[in-house]
């Protein structure tokens, strides 16, 4: 059901090529700018909108009806992690949808989507042709854009990756296996998945010097996150040093790209990127294809991996690289999220990594 037509405020999305899409506001009354990307997932918008991988981006959702499940309560688990969100706040810069349902119906819902977006300071537009926008972005690549609700000057919203992730170390879980999570904008679910496996995690800022800390760890996870992997210089240097010390490594999403750069490979900006819950990733050397959850706009350049490394997964849609691994060392990365809320087929990646960490410390 569309919102009441009375007192609707007009808003528009303007792309950098000048194309304009008109609609109505159901979020915060403010102008913003950011990179415009599209997402083809059909479920789980509370998790999607709170995914740090979308930090600073104007998100276009192609699924036509959004808002019908409302927003769940801010319940936390015994580790202090929000149960129904991937982070503590909405991460997108703005939201673009076709139809907004202000009448929600779900057992977990506490409020409507519009109220939550206004609380979070996120502008949003409904009534625009999201399929047309997605087609343009798919053919021409991601663009910068502006959501404009007034004639005020739009402040440039260039992403500052220094503001992504935790500001100081946080400890989760208990267990003999201890891991450092380099937080470049991690999702809550990756923490949940490792805690479930009896792992103790030290979550640290991506600028943190783990080699001069008091933490005793068996392996390192490099999380997902937003923006270009080349901006995470401190994290790249951390991984380079970890490679020299032969420490087990797992890169997820952005972390896969950081691992590749540290190893000496090249990355490139994709035209539309992969942002959905249904990306087909084929395990190289096998016959198994996994349907995966993804959110990235960069990929490892084919043929750039140095000697000793191999491609472990490829995307069937465009043949882009979805995973890398060293042929003999305990170093692996995947471009997708093995920790998707409703997708558990690739969780074996976590199990294999934990097993490599249990084989003995190498530093």
C-alpha cells in the first residue's frame, strides 16, 4: 500500500549524466550526494540498509515493494550484537525504491521503515522507475548522484574510510582458537558465525597495529567494507606483514581485495558491481556452484595473481574472480559473504580457516 497522498513532499534523484527521476520523500528532509548503486536482493532490507559495505552510497532497490515487513526491534544477543541488523546504524547515504508500503505486517516489526530512516537521517524516494535506473547503471556503470528535496546546495559526500569500523578493540566470544578481525566495515553476521564455532575474536580498527599489541591470536580475518580497497593502506600493510610471518589469513569481501593487493595482485573497478543475494560462484576445479550474497564494486584483475596463488571461485555471470587462495600457505579470500543470514552453503570456508589456525601458530 502506498502512503497517504496528502502532504507528500517531492524529491528527485539526479545522476551525473543529467538524467532525473522524480518521486516522493519518505525519509529525512535533507539533500545528499553519493555513488549510486543498485541491489537486486528480494528479502532482508533491514540487514541490507545496515550493511557497512553500502556506506556513503545511494542504494537503488530493484525489488518493487519495500516496507511491508517494517523495522524490527533493536534487540541484542548475549555478545551485545544487534540480532536483526548488520551494524548499529543505517549505513546507506540514501534510498531509492519504486513502491513504499507504510502499512507493515511482521511478527518482529517495531516501527515502519519511514520512521526509522528519518531517525537515522537518511533521505529516501519512492515512485521512481528503479528498473530503468538499474538498467542505466548496469550498461553505463555506477554514477555519482544527488537526492534533492530542496534547492539547498548539496554537500559532497566523498566517503572517508577512516570513519568506518570500530574506533577501539572489542572482544567477543570464548574459545581456544583466537582470531583478530581487522574491521574495515564488518557485518555482524561474520562475528556471529565465528562465535558459534567456539572462537574468541578481537575486533580491531583497520588502522590498528596488531603486531605491537598484547593480543595472542592464531589467525587474522580481514572484513568486508565500503569504497576502494586501495584506500585501506594500513590494512594492506598489516596483511603484507602477516604474509611475511606466515600467519593464517581469511579475507571476506573487501578483505579479499586487500589480501590480493598485499600479495602483489591488481584490482579494478567493475562497471555495475555485484550487489545481490543471488550471485553464482563456481568453485574452480569442481562442479559445484554456490548462490552467494555479495556487495562489491571492485574485483581482482585476471592474470595478475603472483606465482604460488590461484583463483578459487569465479562468477558464472561475468567470469570475474570471486575467490583466491595460496597453493600451499593458509591464505584465502572470497569476494562473497559466507555469513549471509539465510545462506549457509559456503560456511565451510569458515570451518576450513579455523582448522588451518588450529594446526599451530606460525608467528
